[in-house]
C-alpha cells in the first residue's frame, strides 16, 4: 500500500535523525513500523516489522506477543537495523505487540509497543450459521491518520453476508478499498436490509515543514601566518536546493583546505523556497611577532636614502642609483651586508651605480644586520622612444686615433632628409694588428655591440663616438666599424666604415 511505503520512509528518516542523538551505553532505540498502535486487524497472518538504531551497532531485535517471545532476529551490527516476522493470531482479542533490540555491547534497549485488536467479528462457521436475526458489522480505516498526499485502506465485513452501501455506492459484504482524501473525511458503511450503519474517520494531517540542517565549521579556527586550515560543511536538504560557498556553487557535503594570508570570514548560503539561509565561520590569522633584537643590538638596519636620477628615462638612456649610509642606529659594525636587486649584487654604503634598463624596473636595496632586515625600493620608468621619421640616412663617416696611443674615435652623420630624435643604435668594431716592417699579423679582436644614444641629430649634423680601441703607433691597425639601426635607413651601404693607421 502506498501509505505503508510512505510510513516506512518517514520512520526511516526519523531513525537516521534520532540515531545521531542516541547516547552510547543505554541500549538501542526501537520503533514498531507495523502494526501501528490502536490498529484493528482481521483474523489472518500479520506482518510485524521494527527498526532499531544504536551508536555501538545493533546486534539483534526480539519480538513479543504479550509476554511471549515470538522470535529473535539477528542484525548485521550496523548503526541502523530492521527486521520483520509473520505472526499468526489464533483467535480474536486484544494483543500487545512488542519489539526490543540489543546492541553489540550487550545493552538492551526499551520496548516499542503497539496494542492491536484482532478479529472483532467471529469467523463464519459453515456448520453452525448464526440465527437470522443476528447481524454484525466490521468497518475501520488503516491507518487512521495520514499526511497530505497519503493514502489509507478501508476494510469492511458484514455478517451475515449481505450487500452494503459505502458512501452510497454498492459494495459486496466484505472487501477493502484504498482512499486518498486531501482533507479529513468520515466514511459511512450502510446495510440497507437492516438499516445498520458504521462510520470510520480518516484524519489528514498537514505535512510537517522540512527542517534544514546545516553544519559549517573550520578547523582549526586560528592559524599562524602562512598556515592552513580545513573548511567542512554538510547541508541536510533536498538536492535541488543550491549550496554556495562564498558565491561559488558547492556540493551538499564536502571539505577543502584554506590558506588565507589574513583573517577571513567564509559564507555558506542555502537557497530554500522560503529564502536564503546563511551560515558563516571565521578563520583568524595571527600576525608574526616582530623579531626582538638580541642583547647589545641597537635594532634593524637603517637605510638613510635610496634614489634614482632621473627616475624616468627613454629606452637606451641611463639613470643613476644613489644610496646613503646604512647603519644600525649609530653603529656600522652590526650591518652585515647590503644587497641590490635585481642583478647588482652586494654593494657598499654609501654608493651609486649607473643602470640602463630596457624596461621599467624596480630596484630593491636589502640591508641585513643583527636586528633583522630593512629594505627600500626605487623604480626607474622606461618610456619607449617614438619611431624616427623615414628617410633618415645614418652613416659612419670617420675613424681616427684621438692621440698617437688612442683611443680610436669615430663620427656618425645624418645624411637626411629626416631628423633623428631620442634613438639608440648599436655599434660594433673589429680590428687587426700587424707588424708594418715584416707585414705579419700579431693580434686581432672585436668590441662587441655598444649602444650609441642620439638625442637629436638633424640632416648634415655629425656626432662623435668612442670605439674603446687603444692603439700602439709601432704597429699598423686596420679597424672596421658598423652601426645597426632600428629604423628605416634608405642606404645601409654606408653603415660600415674602415680605416687604417698610422
């Protein structure tokens, strides 16, 4: 029967909820699923069913009729167990049906009890029919109360067997019918031949509101800086109710690791038909304590100044980093090292360094001493030079020793027609040294690529450059220099120049 199935589901849910609350060591809790207390049953085999729960596990369930043991059913030792048995009452009467469970530790729980009535009418006898004026009627509903949407069974028996009317509809003298009213209703059984009537009322109870169970916790709830904790949650609700953790959809049951850098509050939200339900937990992050300088140490290092001049340059230009004296208060001795990043390594103080970054760069000075570390930063912003105008023909036009022993200087000339503004070109030179008397080669080399910055070079103007090549007037030098440009040079043939001297 549909009501029986619904009843079993409701009981099972109650068992699961109450099982979590059962105290250990007091024996299992037991429920009789059927027959229900107060039921009226025909004189025929009856199914007796019970559930039990216990935190230590259910070992067995024993059934009784009045004070007589009917049977003992073994369980599998789980927290929830059920069992059923067939009972064959032999005669009408009132009976007490009981079920009692024992847990795996030997603790016996309390009885679950139903008082039932069996066979209100005597079973008709083929050999001894009742007198014609005798008449009995059996009419009842099982169960007597259902939730909205539930069903129950009407049972009836008329003796002697004659046709009857159930709410005005003709029915045989004995039978049953499933009914599913939406509200409480009273049914009437009428025997027209005798005028006798019986009524049975089926109560319809409003469905209980579904309770929402939410578990949301963080463990531990306090961590040191850099530490982690576990976030746990479980939502007892229909799957169609969405669960969100900090706005992100999440399963109804899960856990995850959280490693925040600062104290953080997490939010769990459940979307219910009655509106959102919210729970929060806070994970507190304890800040690391400031290091205590050792005895005799005046404190952490002090960087008096750190600057970049200029702080904004065009690609290819240079900036000078300058820093003042680094001390521990009034003492230099307790400063162990001063490091400049990126790429400049350990430096002394005070000091300066020329840098030529290709892109915007932040330089960090880190001073380490007995009292810990201190740092300062400066940023050199690099802006890209605008592209030079087309048609700027750049050429190397001269190579010459500045003095008899060098260095070798050169000239680059803009043959136009465009003007070069804020551009950088790359210069590379090679040389061969030979003995002017014997005509034999004695040395050779190359400078590698060297940047030449041109701030403004109009057509016809010349700018000098240094090759960093030194010469010895006792030998012959054959020098070739080339310039590489990053713009449209209409005549690349004059980008190289060779000269011999003396």
